[in-house]
C-alpha cells in the first residue's frame, strides 16, 4: 500500500523542456547514468537493486526510477544533467514483476505492478489513491493488472489483466483547478473488452481510416493503418495521397515531403503505391477498381481496369490482392505483369490447405515479406514462416520461431544457420550451432580440416568417441600409429585396434583385445589373420566369437574337426545345419548327428527317412514331438504306424489326429481300449467350415466319438458330442445317465423338444420331489411343455396318494386329483376306452375323498351324521385303493372315546386291524381317564394318557 503524505516536492518540478540529444541509461548494478550530446557519461543516481524501469517526464524535467525491489524514486533533473532525489517510496506488489507506468497530463503517475489495483500518484498535490476493476462490471475477483496506458485525446485510461480483459476508465470533464472532484471519483469504469491470454503490454495509438461514401451503399471501409510515428495529425486526403503534419526532425520510411511546405508530408493510398504519378484516366480506373473490390463486384472491377496496360498498375493491384486475399484476381494480375515465376509459385501453393498460406506465397513473390510473415503466423504455419525467415536472411527470427513453435525443424534450422555462419566466416558461432544440430561430429572436422591444431584442441575438449575415432583415422593415415592407437583406445574402437596390431605383427595383443571386448568385427578380422597363417583351431574359435559360423563350419569340414562341427552347426543358420548334415551323411559316420541336424533345420521328411533307415528310434521320438497339423500327412501317418508297432498308442493317436485321419485315430482308441480325453475328443471334432469331411461324415464321426465316451462312462463328454452331431435325444439320454440334475434341467430348457421335456420330467420324478418344491414345479412345467397331459395326470394322481399316505391331507389330495382329472380330460389318448376307464377311476377317487372330507367337516355340527357317513364309506368296495381304512376307523374310535362309549371301540379297532394300516387316535376329556389307563404324570386335573389296544392302536388323552 502507499504510505505517502502531502509534501511540497511539487515545487521542485519545473515546467518546460530543453531540446537536446542527451538521455539516461541504467546498468545492471542499479546505477543511473546521464549521457550528454558529446557522449560524456555521468553517474546521477544509485539504487540498492537493478533498475527495472526508467521514466522521464519531459514536461516536468523529472526522472522516475523503479527498481527490481519495487522501490520508486523521483529525481529532479538539472540543466547540467545532475539529478536530485526528492521522493522515495516503496510500492507494494509482486516482487520481480515488471512495473508499468503511465503519465496523465504531466502530473499524475499511474503504476501497474501485477496487483488487482492501479495506483495513482499526483506529483503536484502529493495525493495518492487506487482504482480497481469491479466484479459487477464483468471482472473476476483478484484479477491482476499487468500493464497500463493513457489516451490523452479521449481521456481514457486502459489496463490489461492476466485474464485477458482490457479495463477502461473514462476521466470525467472538469476544471483543472478543482480538487474536490479529483481522485478516484473522477474516473468512470467502462465495459471491459474480452481478449484471449494474459495481456502483458497495452498502448494507445491513432488509426487512420478511409471510406467510400455512396448513397446506395453508405460508408464502406476501404483501408485502415496506424498513424505513422513521424506524423502528428492528418490534414486531408487527395487521391492518390494522404497529407499529414510532420513532427520536426523526424522522417518516415514512406515519407514524401511536399516541396512547397517542408512541415507537410504525404503518403500514397494503399491502392496507389507505385502509381503516385499516374495520369487521371489511370487514377480514375484504380478508384473504380478499388470501390468495386470493396463491395465485392469483381466483374465490374475487372471491367474498370481492362484497358490499363501499365505493369506498375497491375503490380499494385496484385499487392491489393494480398490485403483482400483474392487469389483469383492475383492470378490475372500476375499474368498481366508477365510474372511467370510468381504465377508458378502461386499454382504450387494451391496444395496448402490454409488460405493465408497461399496468400503468403503471393506476398513473397511481390516482395511483401512482412505481410507474408503475418499471414503465416495467423494460420499457424510456423514451418513455412521458418523457411521464409531463412530464405530472407533473418536467421535470429528463424531460430526463435523454430525454438518456440516449429521444434520438429529445430535441428534443421540450427544446421542451416551453422552453414550460413560458416559461409560468413563466423566459425566460432557456426561451431556452436553445429553442436546444437547434433552434426558436429562430421561437420566440425570438415570445417576445421585446414586448422588441425584447433581441430585437435576441439576433439580433446569434446571427449566424444566419434570425434576420437575420426582423429585416430586421420593420424593412422599420417602413419602416426602410436597416437592413432591411443585415440582408438579412447574411442573403444576395438576393431581398429586389432587391425593395427595385426598390421604391426603383434597378433597376441590383438587376440587379447578380441577376447576381452567380444567385438564381432575384431574377432572376424583376427580369425582371417589366423586362417591365413593356417592356425585352424584359433581361426575357428574367433570365427565362432564373431558369429561367422559358416566360415567356422567350412574350416571344420576341410580339416576334419567333426566334434566342433556339430556344435557350430547347431548355433548357425538352417542352411549351415543342412550342409553339416549332408557332410555327416556322405561320410557315413555319426548318423544320429545328421538326423538331429536335419531335424533342427526343419527338414522333417529327410530326418525321418534317415532315422527309419538307420533305426534311430530315440531320434524318431524327438522328431515326432515337433510334428503338428502343418506337417506332411503321409509323414505323420508313417510315424503313427511306427509308434503303433512299438505300442505307443497315445503318440500314434496324436499323429493320426494331426494328419486329420480321424476315423483311424478313433478306431485305434477302440481297439486298444484307450480312454478318450476331452482334449483328444476336441482334436477329433471337425469344424463345420472344414472341407476335410462332408457334413454327414462329420456327424457320423461325432456320434462314434460319443458312443465310445458312453461305453467309457464319460457321459458329459458324450452329451457334448451328441449335441455337436445334432442328436439331442441321445445327448439327453447320456446326460440322464450322468445324473446331473442341474444340467438335465438346463439342457431340457434350451433344447425345446417334446421328447426331451418328457424324458427330463420322468427323470425328475425319480428324485425326492416331495422335499424339493422346485423339482416338482419343473416336472409340471416339462410335462406341460412336452404336451404329455396323460403323464402329468399320473403325476398329479401320485401327488394325491402321497398327500394321503404321508400327510393324511385329504384336502390337498382332492385338489391334486382334480388337476389330474382336468389334464387327463384334455389329453389325446391313443385308446379312448382306456382313457374313459382312467377318468372313471379318478372320478371315483375324487368322490370318495370328497365324502370323507365332508364327513370330517360336518362332525362339529352333527357328529351322528358324520359317523353314519364314515360307516357308509367303510362299506364301499373300492375304499382301500383311495382312502386309508385306518384313517376312517381312527376317526370313529376317536369319536367313541370322546363319547366314553368304550364298548363301540373294540369293533372299530378290529376293523382297523383288518385294514392293515396303523393309525393314532386322540381322546380328549376333562375328566379322569378310563379304567385301566396309565397316567403319564402324577397329579393334575387334566391327565394325558396313552392307550394301546393289542399293540395296534395308540390313544393319547390330551387335557383341555
């Protein structure tokens, strides 16, 4: 924050200015120096850190110094150049951030130091205040301001932020003497301008605009450009020139001084560059052309200039095409100019996808290099911009573009720049760029080939193996062998070391180097030396280390080194293995080696033939392990026969399968009672797309495999093969034998065949479906899906019988019998008579069960009627096949016990005994038990007793 107070330092500032050529300069050590017209330098100020910014206020003859530590000092400059410090303040902000300063009306300093605020300092009144962008106007919180600029003409203060926004404050009009409205209240924040990126610099400028004005089209912008710095104001325009008031003592590159008035300068209009002295018809034609181009009417534009023959006019129009990016017009202009090279370049540039890149090529042909560079930047073609800078000898710009935007061509740029520097005799800098381009290993020796002393110093300095090798080769060419050996050793060039030692006759030293380094080239060269000296074993050894096995094999065959030959051949190529095998075969010795080499070389037929001929059975087994379906079928069959003869049936089957002799393989499995594994079965399975077997033969083969698996008890595999053969019924039968209930239910569900549903349901009935409700549901579902309603009726009948026998639940039994009757009624029976008989039986059962249920239900209301109905039931001749007689007798016995009519119990007991089914009856009484009853417990008002009648009936008396 500012911590300044009002002071009288404003009185030190003098008004007015002095003309001269003196200036101030700051050094890195923080000192400020004054340089006068004669070049004399005087130190006028010193700071604690390096100076970040110098700002000279010409109207006040004051110097503002801002240091790296954000210390702002104000100096008054004397006419002699001396500076007197009148104020020093510490700015608060980001240390190291470059401060930006603007001067308002010669008396107010505005500073931007990367903070969210602008700081104002009134040099006359000593007042200070701050302004900051407001969030309500579209700014973000804590948006830092990097730079500031003031436009005196419009009274606008602009500041650039790190979020890409331009904040603008407009100064309210008012008398200069009024201090009440001074300060931040004098500034009004405007709507911000949105840009991209971080704004680091902002300046105000004046732009010159030219328009066509017509009643039909209104205002049409024709051209715009910044006001040249050498001019003060625009006086007016008269085709073909703009007229400006010139600043005294300044000149512009395009400035044309009016001969009548030196203070007036003129500049040609964009469309009249090069045509300043043209006649009136040409001038009018160009004006019409420019107007029609502006409104986009190219037909009228060409009509207006078709009679012009001046090459300068067409060149000027071609330049206009760069501004308007009209390449179609440019082609016509280049044709009228006779610019064949430019026309060809423009035609070749049509392959570029960006319009700006094509227009840039037109600009290059017309010498408008700056425009071309801007176009390349606009479309992001930094590769072409790099080429442009290189071709136009702007190497620093080319390097900068390559480093920042075109890194793929960075090394090429460094190299081209190095070649340019070398051609310019700047070898020191060229050497540096050769290193950056990573081409110094061959370019620097070439460049310094005439300065060997400098080259040797450079090589020793770089300590690069490639350069050491190059220098060693040079020394060797100069017969300086000792020095060459030293540099070859530094470069670790073992081949060259061995070569020189062999040349010097020191072959022992060469052998040591070759053995220690393991270098192939060195070993090969040394082997050649030993071979020339007829030291065969040493030559073979070093040929082997050099991986030159063919040469080692050649020497072994020539000198009878059979033991080494085998090992070398196995390490070498298949061709060398074949040659070594032929050598052993021709020699007639070590035939096992020949077989192995043929095998390793991939000649299985030859290896097997030789193995059969020489009875190499161990080798045959090794060869057979590498045989597969890609081998010769005849060869596979022959090997299979061999293994069959030697009782190695599994290997024989594998080879038959590899030879695609599936039936023979299966027959061998059956004859030798071999267990067919899943892997073997899969190999026997031929795909549907195979052309080896027809579809019918394929199915027969699969069924044969499945039959074999059935005999071996592998029911799951048999099921799989039957399914692949399309025989789902046999697959289901195999699965039923496996007893896998879960898979049986799944297979039935996915097969969706009537017979399979019935088979699955029949199987499930054999299980304990009474305890598994899910199985019972599946039985009903499968019979229903299989449309076997007669079987489903039988299942319901069985369910009813279970409910009667096991649980005495006649209600559920009646429901099951009802379902059985419904199903049997809907079934399509083969014999209607049998169906009618079964329906009658079911109806009889349902009637009897219904009568017994009704008797039990009416007992609470009319016991006598219930007893009478039970008596009638016992007289039914078919009662025993439906209802348990013991259940009816038990019901009657329980009734008489409750009625304490013990005399009636004995007859029903006897009848119950004849029924052959035990029953348990309960007698409940609030009184004492009958005579002879044994109490189950002592005491109590309601005893519970159990009575056994002849060991058959058991009665339990249960208290209330």
